[in-house]
C-alpha cells in the first residue's frame, strides 16, 4: 500500500449512490488482485451504510491482472445481482417450505455446482450454466461408455452450442464474452452459433444466395408451421417439408404442424431463386448442417485437436435431426443420441449429474528460474481456500478433491497456456518438468516447433479446482442385447426427400420406445420419440447400445 484508502471520500460516495436509488455497487481497484484490502474495506463500509445494496468486489470475483476485464466482470455481476439474488432466495425458501432438506446447489459455468450462498454472492458464475450442463452430462455418460474425447452439440430452437471434452476433461476458457464485453471468468468453453430450429431462412439480395440464421423466429410466433402468425420460414419449416418431421405427431402429438403453410413460405424463396421447393428445403437443411460442421471444426482444430479422434453427442430437440450429416462432413466415427428421449432435456440431466466445484485463482507473475517455496506457498493457500469452501458446503473432508494448474507463457508474450500439475506440493524435479509440460501444451496449440527453446518462462496465474463427488443418476446396462426388432416398432412410412439421391423416397418410420438394446437399423429411416426425431440418412446406420443410447454411424457405407 502506497496511499491509504480515503474512507471519508468512500463514505460520501456510497451515501450519494444510496440516496439516488442505486441498487448495486461494483468495486474494482487497479491492484486489488495483489492486495484486496482496500476493496474489502469499501465493501464493509457499504454494508454498514446501505445494508440492502448488492455489493461485489473484483478481488473476490475475478482476481486477475487486466483492469478492463476485471471491471467488466464486476459490473456485470452487479448488473444481474439484485434480480438473480431475489430469484434464488425465493427458490430456496419455497423448496424448504415444500420439504426439501439438502443444501440447494446451483449449476455454474465452470462445469459443476456451487452453494446457493455462493450463487448469491457471485451470480455471474451462473451465466451460461445451462448449456455448460450439457457438457457435464456428456462427461458423466462418456465416462461410463469409455469415451475420453467428446464433442458436445446442443441444437435447440434458437442456437447451436458446441463444447469439447478432451482426455476426460472439458476444455475451459478464462476469458468470456457477453455481447461486446469481455471479462475474466473460468468457464467451460461453449461456443454458440445462431443456427437452430427457429433460424430464419432468407435470401441475400446482394449475392442472391440462400442464408440460414442468425436471426430466429423464437417460440412466439415461431416457425410458419406453428400457425402462430410467423411468416418467415425457418429450418423447422424446411425439416417438415422434407419429411423429417411428422406434422401430426410433433412433440408427442401435443402440437399439429401446418405443412402447407411452411411449403408456401418456402416456395416464395424457391421461386425467387429459380429452384424447386424440395430442392430449396434440402438446401436449407444442408446450409444449417454445414454451418454446424464449420463451428465444430473451429472449436477443435483451432485448439490443436482432430475432430476425427472424437465422438459427437447430439442433444437438444433438433440435434438428432441434423447431426448425422454434420458429423459425416467432419469424418467423425460415431454420433450418440444420449439416452434417446432424454436428449431433449440433456442439460437438465447434466445438472443432476454435476459435482460440487469451486475454482480459486491468484495472479502472481514469476519469471524462471522459479522460487519453489514461493510457488508451493501460493498453491497451498489456494488449496486451503478450496477446502474452506467445500467445508462450508457440508462436504466431509475425506471427499475433498483438488486439481492444481498454472497459466504459463514465454516471457514477453501476452497469451498464456494452462499447465496441469500432478502433485499438490511440487518438488525440484517437478519444477524441471514444468518447461516440458509447457512446451507440449504450447506446441499442441500453436504447432510443432512454435515454442522457444531456452527462453525464460513466466507463471502468471495459480489455480485450484476444489471439488466433491455428487450422487449421479443411475444408468443400468441391459443384461441382454437383442437383434430382433419388434414387429410393431415400425409405425409406418413417409415420403422423405433425401439430398443423397435428390428424390423423395418412401422411408420407414420407427417408434423409438419400441427399439431395445441391440437393435440395429440401416438408413434411410427416421426414429421418433415424444421430444425428438433421429434422422438416419442413406448409407448410415443406427444401433441401440446397452445403456439405451442411440449410436449413429454416419459413414456406415
């Protein structure tokens, strides 16, 4: 501390803000990530003068260097704080009144859950936790199936969300973006594309080309076929016209779709481009599928990963409709529709299978050769912080788990790479291995030979993931597999236009609830459940595995 905190000025500012109706106070001082004393003192003063005001400190939320990103994080936290805290508090109270006794846990963007008290302090941690929960569920099921490398794809009405699990761990980012605002927060890296079932189809008049998204018709009025007043066709309208969807059995028969209205809306675009109706509808589906494949390519290849070494989990209501084609474009060997009907609510399944997780970080920039005692002292401090948080959650000490890592870089560079540590306390030999691990990770990201041999390195951020295993939904394998398909499993047939043959073909339709583990079908066919349709293209196949997952081979031919 060079200049002491001017508490008189701080009090005057807080009183002025309180009296003008301010609901939240975000505190961010330039060097608080090294010494949070002044920030926390201002928070104490604010709690004394304005006890109803939501107050958050950058040192507690995002203790990293980079004042802009820290300020953004703490401002966003303050912005959503009052509303989120009120909602979570009411939820907790209502559940208690209903007889729910365990401590309430809230999903968070780092891939696990946090206590309701932590969510009230840092609601920003819950941002995007819904899509992240899909990755969490895939991590659990993938472990049961023996898959270490998984691409998770969530296709709903408005967006397409992609996450990556590599070597049994979700790929994480430490910089996030909301609109144009970048901020620091440990978060499972889920990339989003404005392509979903409700994505609007339109023509770029400058180039006279067909486009899909990013604007969405949403749920109201929704696609034209919903009959709620929508006039602009969407991907769902194209799926219906192609025959992928049953107009009389959508959402388990609870909703009737207007195929004629969808066809009329798409026909206007077809006439403008001089195309046949089915040709245009097929083009809409393929554009959407290629856009999905392109996003998957970016989130894997740009991180030094080969998508051909992964399986794809396809979930969300529309994921199983389109992912067979997107995976074929990428060379992926398997597309898994997890638990069949459960795919449409897979993020909820993921929330139910998430572990308790607290991520603690501390910035302290050190240049090599590193001081072993100093490094171990900082790591021990973070472990103790994680231990305290798990204890506050009521977790028995014997169940505490810790994973340590360091963000490292070449001295003089800006971007860091995360290096995992295998031991809780590092030895001199471990310190020598740090360079080897850094070079391996660096060259995986930026190419062989990209690292600088002999260059000085820097440790920037120390990190500890403190976690505790939570009970998971129990998935039971079938005792026997049967290749015999029930005679009543095929519910009928429907004319479907397939891009592969460029013509309509009478295609068998199957009831997904009547297919059992061991059953195998060759495409083309469609498998329907109450919440999704699995579209199996020509030269593809699908099989029900022992856990009840539908496994699509996109390259069966």
